[in-house]
C-alpha cells in the first residue's frame, strides 16, 4: 500500500504514520526527518536545509525530489510506504507521479488529517514545551510562517488529489486512537 498523509504542521501526521507502519507493515518516509538527519550530520545539504527550515520556508523542489526518488527505490519500500510531509507543493505532487509512473507504481490513497489553525498552534506550542529535543522550528514566530507557507504552497496539492479522486479526509481534532481508526476504515483495514 502506498499512502500520502497530508495535513498542516501539527496535524499529527508523524504520530499517525508511526501507528500505521506497524499495522500495515510498510515504511514511513518523512522528508522532514530525512532533512533533520542531514542537519544533524552537518552535511552540505544539512547546512543549506537548516537555514531554510529555521525560517519555516520550503526546501527547493529539486532537492526534495532527488531525495524522494532515491528513497522510494530502496528495497524496504517494496511492501509499500507512507509519505509524511511530502508532497508539499503542486510541482512535487506532479513530479512524484512521473517518478511513480516510471517505476510502474501509483499512490493508492491520500489521507488528509484536518485540524483547524487555533488547535494547531496550541499543539505545536505544547510539543515545543514538552520535547527534550525541541525542534528548532517549533516556536510561534516560525510556526506562523509555516502555516502561511502551508496555505499558500501546500493546500493546492489537496485539489490535485481531489481531482484525481484519491483524497480522503479524517477529523484530526479527535484523540489519537480515533484518528487512527478512522484512517484504517478509509483503508478498508477495519
Ligand atoms: P516537517 O517535519 O514535515 O514539518 O518538515 C520540517 C521542515 O522541513 C519544513 O518546514 C520544511 O522547511 C522542510 N521540509 C520537509 N518536507 C519538505 C518538502 N516536502 N518540501 C519542502 N520542504 C520540506
């Protein structure tokens, strides 16, 4: 099964992806985690990425697409994957389809975790205060920009998948278990 988990920062994509990979025996591909690994390892890409991530802006599409292409052709993706935090621009979505087509693969479903903006801000502020390894981009200034970027660059991706009849929406304001159940229902797993 090949899935996309879609939603604004703080919607719970990472949390849900971790639950789903256990149940479905597939892998999680988080471009945010991959970039944070590069930052931690102080690679040239990591250095460039951290200056962009620290502002809450998006990494250029070419960099992201080359990371994704390498990742989804690895053998652990054979049984399927969940894309978490990707695609984040319409261009990324269209290019993903080109790559998948060349590999004779396709996305089965896109799941939008829908959460309103006030709740998001509360959640991220909470995540920042609780986390020992606080993410540098979890503060209110940067968060505001991440939400602006989401609304401007990422929301058009939803319409793209809607037009392809792949979009399913779950209510992300519910507790974690209920959100997982709703996602599994969408996947006909429950
Ligand atoms: P995330 O962990 O998914 O919230 O991503 C953290 C940050 O990494 C984002 O604010 C962006 O700066 C960058 N990033 C992650 N995924 C992408 C992507 N698909 N396209 C562009 N930038 C990304």
